[in-house]
C-alpha cells in the first residue's frame, strides 16, 4: 500500500480528494525502525507525528521492559505522536517499535498548513485524541489494589468449596480427635461382648427387619459384623484417604493461583505508586526550576527608587 492509499484509510484524512492526498503524501518522510528500537522517549521535544505504514508500535510510560506501563498497542494505519504537536510540550509517553516497522513522519508545519484548509480533519484528530486520553486516564485512575480473596470466593463452585473444607479439616486437630474417637468407638462396638449386649437390647428392631425380609437375623446375631482385624473399617479408611488426596491437591493448586494473583496485584500497586512518585518528583523539579528562575529574575531586577 502506497502513502496515498494509507492516508485514505486513516479516519482523520477521510473526505480529501485524491489531489490533496497525493500532495500530502509527498510531504511524508519514511523512516524504518527495527524491533525493540525506541522511536521517541518521554520528555523529548515533539515536532512531528507518525503514521504506521507497516509493523507495530507500543506506547508506554518509561521504565525497564518488565516494569513499564503499556498504554496502547498500535498497528498499520494508525497514528501517534500528535499530542506534542498541538500543545508545544515534550512527549507525554514513550514509543517503541515491537516489530520491524516503517513509519511515515508528518512535520508540524505541514500539518498546520493542512489543518488550516481542512477543519473537518482537525475535528477527527481531536476526537481520536480524546479517546486516547480517556483510555490513559482510565488506566491510571483505576484502583490497582484488589481484594483477591473476595474475587476468588465469588467464582468458587460447590466442588471448590468442598475441597477447601476437606483440606481445612484435614489440617486441624479436630480431624485427628474425630478420627481417634471414631476408631475407639468402632473397635469397642465390634467386640463380641459389646455386640451381643447391643443385639440383645435391640432385638425388637432385628425381629421387625427379619419379618419384613430386610435381613436374616441369624446372620447378624453372632459374631460382630466387623470383628478384628476390622477389614471393613480398613476399607473405609482407605477410601477416605484416596478421596482426600485429590481434594487436598485441588485446594493447594487453587491456593497457588490465589497467591500468584496476590503477587500480580502487589506488583501493579507498587508499579503505579512508583510512576506516580516519579511524576510528582518531576513536577516538583519543574516547580523548583521555575521558582529559581523567578527568584533570579527578581534579584537581577534593579530596585525602584
């Protein structure tokens, strides 16, 4: 796609006749950047804007690659760098090519002459600038701190809650005491003497079940149903152990995800605080420089008679 067709595809230049597009395209300067190369940095003087002819560009606040705050990812047909051209102030962010990129540079003087004859294009640029400013303001003003536990709890299913409850119970003295009491009760209940006493005092229930053919009373009268070595009880304990293992692992995996989310939240909070502190220090430095300039001007000013 040549420069004329590229300009035609950009909303800010829509409505131009072919002759105007050709004339404007001739003023563009093509520049090539390799992947990872900086296009401009925060604080640089801005005398031009850029249109992406090919490749991708990332707009971000400065910092190391792993710490910078990404504001916008731009691709072919989009433009950037227009803000510094309108307010005569340094660049408000940094731009970096994320892939082999070809940019078309438009100088301020050329754009000013162009906008004098095309007010509609000026409104399109202002509309795009407003959208980008809203996105940046939303990113920086959004609350970075989050209640990770509350967010996780909102998305828990009944099976997740069951796994957490099992893991919590298994890691407590309550589980040890309950298991100990259950073992003692089971061992005592399945002693022949105890079972005979229980069978004798509940004979009415056994007779009723025998009459309704629910079970054969003779098969349960002697010996105890799970006498030593307590095979049925061992089977129950083995099944419990098999089921508890996966449930505990699921709970631990979810706890790992929660810890990772906490770490990400802490990183975002610290990074946002760092950016705000850097911005505050930069503004204080500018304020101090302005005050020094004014004081120097006042000291040099001759006293009035």
